[in-house]
């Protein structure tokens, strides 16, 4: 959806929200509050990949293209995550843990005053900075941008207009639905697969869900550097 449409994203928000001061800049939001049930011996975000935690890989990719990085997580994760990432990241702590990625996204969006934000889960370590920059360009003057990969649109990674995304989160939450409902409410630009593959291969969107996934991609990061 274009932000120049008759019904702008700001008009969907309550009056007290639209009265806030104008937002500026770019944020990088990292969703890392899950319980990592398939990583029983370590928090998945801290699982090492080529000498760096998964969380660190995502934070490193965001650093060149955003003005601030915000990590969404549970309170009990904060100290370990701060040590793992370094560089004094900001945190958006879930008021109630284990409510799913939509709840985490809502918390992270509320923690930034940026105009646009890149949203990347902590288990997607290969999305390169250059592609995130490209998504920012595609999202400009729109409610957001998401890629089409392997024949289907992906909810994440995404770049979103923060206020539009906050409104879409509320809409999805009212219907007790997840990220797919959020994307539907946001109505972002969907980048065609041919445009995505011109910038990066589909392997860059791999999710690390298990120890086996992690073992399979060791040493792959160099393919996406730069």
C-alpha cells in the first residue's frame, strides 16, 4: 500500500498515537524472544556459527544500514544478548513472554521512533546488508516491502513503515492471528522473485531451526558477504 493513498497509515491509528512527534531515521528490529525448543542446550540466538552467535550475524548485517538496532527478547535473555552483540544495542523486552513473533514485533515497533524499520528474526543469519538496503528503497513511500522467495512471499525479512506496521499489528492481534495476518493488514510491496535473485540467492533466507540446520550451513556465510 502506498502512503499517498487516500487512507494513510497514520489515519488508522488512535488520535493519541498520531499526536506524537514526527519520527525519523531507520531502525533494525531483531526478533529473538522465542524459547528455542529445538535447541535444548543453548538459546538458539546464541548458537555459534563460524565464530559468531546467530544473533551477532543478524546484528552485524543491520549495522551498516540502520541508525539503531533494537533486540526484542525476554528479560532473562537480555544480559547474554548484550554481551553477545556488543556495541550497546537497545532492547525491547516482552512484557509477557512466549506470545509469538507478532507480539515480539509489536513490542519492538513500540520501542523505536524511526520512520522505517528492517525486521529480521535472529535465526536468519545470511541476509546481507545490501539486500536490506534494497528493501528500504522498495519500501519508500509505501507501508513496507517483503521478498518473494522460492515461489512464495515471505513475511520476514521485511522493511516496514513503523506506524503503519504498528497499526497492522493491532489489527492482526484483535483477530488473534499471526504474521501472515499482519502482512495482509500491512499490504506491503512484494518484491518479485526475479528482482530478489538479482540481488541475492534464495539460500540467504535460510532459517536455522535445528542443530542439523546449523551444522549444514557452517562456512556458508562467506557466500553472502558484502
